[in-house]
């Protein structure tokens, strides 16, 4: 069973260039792993402004101001490839260090196309690492097969299918049984009934869990 949000047993934090975290759960992750923050170049200025120092900064450098570059030049990893975005570049750098338990922060907010793209990437990353995305509202976790999630009564749950494989949801207020989900909204805005719920699919899904009062 997955923990609600284990920010301790994590190899590294990846910070993307969306809205800088303000909720105490992602901020706790930054503080807990302040020596292992892999930062996309567009987020480096905000990270420094918040009082943190990146372990490395990864990207093509086009989002770095001269002032920020001067502060992190000794930790900058230049990757000019145009086939992936900076989040994926940072993810692959983490894998190169054999980091396999990763938290992604700052990947939502600002431009909606970036937010949607970053969330969808979780479905690819899941095959290489145990990865979760922490926002200011909850946890996004990719899953496939049969997965049990730790929860609490009343927790807000949404499931977005990345393909049209049948989906089953159990131990939620509105269960789903072997149903093909055609649009992302169709399995959203659900609610946990107990301390766990089950997601089963042969495809890939992204599961959202709201923080709620448990934190």
C-alpha cells in the first residue's frame, strides 16, 4: 500500500518551473532534501529567492537570467536537446545518479499547456522510477495494474485515464467496475470511504489525492 505522502524516504526532489510551492507538504519535501534538489533551469531563480540552493540545475539555459546563472554556474548541467522538456531532462539526470524514488514539485500552475504536459509525463516516468508529483493541493501518482492507495475517509480522489483500457475503482464513494473512461473528467471528484482504496486497470492512470485534514 502506498503511503499518503512519504517525503522522508525519497532519493531526490525535482523542481520544475511552474508555481513555486506554498503548501507545507511540498515545502517540507524541499527542506527535507535541500541537499538533493535537481532544479529545472526556469525554476532556479525562484529556488534561490526562497533560500534554497540547488544540487544541480538542468536545462538548455534559455530561462536563466545572468544574475541567476552567475550564482549556479558551477552546478549547471547544459542539455540543449529539443526532443524533451526540462522536466524530463532533470528526471533523466536523476536516473543517471541511480535515484529511483523521486518527488516532483513546481510542475503545475502558470501555463496550462505546461501543466497538462508535465502531469502526463508521469505515465512515462513510472516505468523507470517510483515517482509522485506534489502540488499545493494534493498528490499525483501514476499507476497501472492493481494498486492499493493509503487514504482516509473523505479524502478527495480523482483518476485520469491515459488510454481507454477498462478502469475499476473500489472502496470509493462512487465505485467504477470495468468501465472504459473516454474523457479525463469522467472518473474525477470521487471520495475515499476508509483508510485505503483500490485502482485496477491494464492501462495507465494518474491518481490525484487531496491533502485534506490528514496533514
